[in-house]
C-alpha cells in the first residue's frame, strides 16, 4: 500500500512528536526537564495527548493478538537490510525545513554512539536495526500501532504509564480478567510469556529473533517499555532472567534517547561498515 505524501508526513511527524515527548519526560540527567511539560494549554500538547489517547484506547489484548497473527509469520516482504533502511526512509519529510534527522540518521547516530564507546559489534548492529520495525507505518498501520510507549496487555494497565487515565476507555480495563493485576499471567512468569502492546519493537524483535544474541533481542523488543525502564511498573511479571537482561536494555536506551550528534553521520561513508557487520550476523535477505 502506497501512502500519500500527506500520510507520510503525518506518520513522520507523529514519530518525531512521540520521541520528543519521551525526551521531555526523561531528559538526559544533566539537562533540566523542559518547563512546558506541565503546560497542558499548549496546543502542541493536544496532539501528544490525542496520540496517547488513541494508543491507550485501541491497544486491547484482542487487537494485539490480531496484529501478531497478521505480521509475525513474516510473510509481508523480503528485503535486504539496505532495502529496509531505504524503505523506512521514505518517511522522511523533505518539505519540512525543521526536520532534523531522517530515520537512517537516527539509526546511525544510535549505533555510532554505541561503537564509539567500544561496545561489542552485535550491540552496534542492534543499535542500527532497532527502529526498522517502523516500516509498519508504511504498510498503512496507524501511528498509535507503530510507535508509543509499549505495555503488557491481558492484565491491568499500570497507572505509571504515561496518560494512563485514557485507559478507562479501553474495553480491557473493565474486562473481568484483563483488568486484574495478573490478568492472564502468573506472578513472575517472565516477559517472554507476556503480550506487549503492538508496535515497532515487537515486530523487529521477531524479524531478528534468530540472528542476534539475547541481550540484543531484549533491546529490540523492550526499548519503548518506559513504564518498566523508568518506573518499574511491571516487576510482578518479570523473572530474574528478565531483570538481568534489562541491564542491557537500560544501557541501550541511553543511546537511543541521548545520541543526537551535532554533525549528522555520513550515511554513504558508513554504509560499507554496516553492510559488513550485517553480513556477519544476518542473512542477505531478511523476512519482514
Ligand atoms: Fe524505537
Ligand atoms: Fe530509536
């Protein structure tokens, strides 16, 4: 499905908006929280709020299961890594002079910051891959089903999730089982048994599942699960193994959030390095 220019621009703007909002909520420790965060009269906040509202209302357990059925067989598309990178980049909004970064640059800034700190190559590659699941948007998925904070479904929504008040209009919040603290899960059952709200994290995890070390897979799968990273809202579902691996997720998140460099990375110059790195871990053709 081909999106119109306007649809591409909307999708792009929503992604930027959500990512900026995450940064406002979780500023780099050395920076002060932006003062406008609590300014609810700001019209820009209305768009943010509307986005979370849709996300919170429509991400039901049944919705998630239907998206898992639709996408996780990975029969949608076959692409080389660079095809996927370029496909995602069709989201670039070239009419907007404010656009600071295209998608490839965000991926490269993240991965280059990881590389500069001397981390292992699978970690660098994970940084480069982490947002490729956003191609969901280009299949025509609504933005609230591509980006946004992720959270478990099939159990009670934590009030630590941003704008959690909007869950009151989500049918699961009055469902006999799904509104229970444990819901369909058992205590400390482990996140692998938990269904997360649908978005780019779960999708890219499945695409890469057979190729990266588990630490990298956790980074891909849980990088937008802020209510756990920052608020520890779902310890009751996590097991010891999850906690251990979340140390890596936390490590990764610093790079995802705070790696915007003053000079954009040189995509052309870096491409051979990343193609090489990819060939070490990934098949030539990836199934999406
Ligand atoms: Fe992401
Ligand atoms: Fe990202």
